[in-house]
């Protein structure tokens, strides 16, 4: 079937579940603008600035768990979107950016010379964003579009998620292709994006450490939610009977009033969460890169007495030189959590009779949480003087919002 390339791109994205596009229209992306705007299964949100497009796509993915697309034109429009791409890169958020580009015949490449710019608003944007994307490619032949779209979406969503960028020259957007003859992508080309296997002995070691610990702590990162493992994580925490401390990117990992929730750790955390981590003897982190904002710069004194079990989809994050890891686990968060739950149940653990028997430690964590609340009676005293307090204000606002 003959089809316009921009229409093929729109159909492909819609078929892959990317139905939300954040965009600022522009001349060198006109064909994609038209195809996205008229596609019955795609909803376009038009922004006033390209920077907002990337940030909106990140927020959409965080909130919905679905990947969004960004469409911008060339030159400054493309560079405007870079900050949002960097945010997705650092936070492991899947996103696909499609940028317009000057016609192939008027491009830098067409001159055969190292000129800085030839086409209107021309910028070799893929060279700019390659260090902060999982995949960045300029389409040079129309019939390669299927391959690059399939590869980009696969890499964005698999392994450690992240942003991808496809640059489409104007003449290619408006050209036509024979869709039945397009080359497909084979995921085997990128083995690092395949889900790693977790050896059974790793699960056994985790369960043994948790069962024998006197002061264990669970720490979920945003990777738990991105893996679709939010509910499974709570089930695991309850079956293990281990207090939970969260971080800035995982504030919704578990409800504040859950009996196992202790507090938030790190530089933007609270005392209860940091007390729990610093006094733990087993620290089990899942799906968090453990930045300095979580550990502090003196990493040797972070969770100083704990046996550290660090699970992450990205081996490089686990192997950071200044982070002592006793049991590294390269894994998908959902796969790991499901295997830990199954292993704990096989040992007879239930929510009523959890694997870890240290009730005194759970009581201690609850004591810290109640005693060192981020918002205390002291924050409300100024109200009697006709003044307000930012902590009290946000506490009341939070209570007033619907569940």
C-alpha cells in the first residue's frame, strides 16, 4: 500500500499506543503536524513553547504510565525541547520526540562541506541530543522509517526506559512509501534492552537476609512505578513485614498512613525516614539510582551498618565506585518483586505472619514517624497570632484535596 510517510508515522504511533502528542507546530514539521492533528486516534496538545512539550510528556508518562510523543520543528524549536528530554533521561521516563528538519537537498550534508548551517534554521539535532537519549537518528531514506520507529519505541520502553529522538527532513515527511516492503526491526539487535534473568540463588539470599534481619528497610525508587509494580511492591512489603522509606521520586510508593511507612530519606527527607535508613542492618533498594540527594556525599557513612541489596535495571548504576553494594541485583522491578513474593509465600509468609519477625523494629519505626512528624503542633502555633506557616498550610491543603 502506498502511503504518505507522515501518515505512516501517525498510524504507527497510534498502533503502538502513543496517542498523546505535545507539540508546537512549525513549517519544517508541517506534514507531521497535519497527520497528527487529523488522526482519529491521536490527541494533540498545543503548547506555547517547545520546552513545555517535553516536560508535559514526562508528566503524562509519570501520571498515566503511558509513553507520550513530542513533535517540534527544526532549529531553535528542537533545541528548546532539549531540557525536557534531559529530564526524561535522568529520570528514566520513556518519550519519543519527532522533529522536523530542512529538506535533504538543502541540508549541510548536501554540500559535502563542514559548513555550520545551510538549510533554514538547520541544526543537526541528533548530534546534540545523542548523549541524553537512548536512540537518536535522522531519517535519510524514507523506506527506513518502520525500522527506526520500531527500534526507537522498543528502546524507549525496554531495559532502562528513556527518551528517543527521530529527526525527519521535510521532503521525507511529505514523500510516499510502499508500506508492504518496509524493513522490520529485530529486538535481538539490542540485547541490553532485554529483561535480565534473576538467578534463583539471588532470591534465596534476599529472603534469607530479610528473614534474619533485626532492622530491615525497603526503599522503592520511581522504577517500581514505571515497571507497573506499585501494587505488587505494597504486597511484598506486607508479606516481608519490612518498614518502607521512600524518596523524592517515589513519594506515592505507599500511603503515608500505612503502618509500614516510616518516612522519607535523603536531603529532602524527614528525620523518621533517615533514622530508619541510618539504623538499618539490611537495606533493600529497588529501582532507584541512589543519587547523592539520597545518600549524601559521604556515602561510606550512609546506611553505615546495613547489608545493602541494590536492585536496578541498569548495571552501571549499581556499580558506581563510591557506593558499597553487598548484593547487586540487575533486574526488572516487577520481575524481582514477583519472585520475592513467590519465594516468601513458599516459606509460609503471609501478611498476618510476615517473613521478618522483628516487631520491635516496626514499632520503633512507627514511633519515629509519630514523634518526628514533618508537620507538628509547633507549626500551628503561629495561627493563633494571625499568621500562617507554610508547613501548616500545605498540610491543610493536602487534607482538603480529594483522594
